[in-house]
C-alpha cells in the first residue's frame, strides 16, 4: 500500500511522466491509499496562483 502525496497526484493529473505511468500502475493493482489532508489540498487547488490581486479589499474595523 502506498500513500500518494499531493505533489504526485498533481503531476500525474498533469500527465507528467514518470508519475502518470507509476500511479496508473499502482491504481490498477489497488495499492493506492489516500488521506483526507491530501484530498483537501487537491480541492483547494493552486492558491498561490490567486495572489492578493484576486482578494476583495479589506477594511479596518477600528477607528484611525
């Protein structure tokens, strides 16, 4: 059984060898284990792509 890290899933989903072939092989053998933290990271996606420019402006809640 192999616990597959987020980085391997990302590279495999991007079709980057040798990650794709090896992960496909392990999936075929039903030798892949997952973890909820890895799933969460995959669901969040590439948060670094969305820098401060995509966040709404913040306002201070205290008087100046």
